C-alpha cells in the first residue's frame, strides 16, 4: 500500500520561503496526479497546487507566482516551493496522490505538515 510522508513545514517570517516535500513509498504504481492542499483553522481544506502525469500544473489564484510544484521521478517525491509567504498562508498542508495500481485507481493523503507564517 502506498504511503506519503511529508516534511518541510515550520515557522517562517512573512516574506520568507519554505519547501515542502512529499515522498511516496510502499508499492509499485503509476503516477496519475499529485497535489498539495491546505487547511487553515476554522476553514475548509482547499487546493493549493496540482501536478499531473503530463507535467501540467494548476495553482490556486492566491498562490500563483509565489508557489511552485515540482516532482523528482527518481525519488517518487513531489515538492512545493513556497516563496514570499504571507500570514494568510498559515495552515496545515497536505499532500495527495492519485495513482493507478493493480488495475484500479487509488487516492492517498499524507499526514499533514504545519506551516506558520508570522507577520
């Protein structure tokens, strides 16, 4: 069974940068798409960025121009480079993987990593 392990969260001042990592392990699968989502206190989980198998990306309007999603195929790892961070970016960030294995499609979530941006 595929599992996701996230890392890279922490406390940063406004204007700073962080890079989140999400490593997939535990099975043989075909990557369909991977994304980062976030959930701030008292708010619903929202999409931040996605990356599909053809290299296409999609970003929330609030992070366009500041965040970049990328992938290292050899390491089965997806990254989220976050620049020019703002206090409103404070949230728990979750990694999501949509993959194909054993004739079926699956979806798996990471455990979340907290990003706190101070003003």
